[in-house]
C-alpha cells in the first residue's frame, strides 16, 4: 500500500486491552499506512498519546513538515 503524505494516527479506546489483544481492521490499515496506533485505557493514556501526536506533527517525524506560527 502506498504511503500517505500525511501522518496517520489511531487512538483506540479499550477498557480491557488484554481481553482482545489482536488488532482490529482499522489497526491493520494504520499499520499498512505506517501510522501509529495508541491504545487508550485511562485518561493518562489519552494525555500521553496526544502529547506524542503533537510532538510528531511539530517535529515532522512522519515525512511532513508542519509550520507553526
């Protein structure tokens, strides 16, 4: 599958990620697009994922450069 020119992020909410450890269809697609998947189980996970996403967008770590005014 062709890489996109924009980064791909998937925030997957799961109350108990160990009860279903396999990727879902969207997770497989994100992997094929060389995206990043985050599993969210509690508010701290969402904060950490969002911080990482912002860092990746600002630093251009996905093949794109984002201008910040």
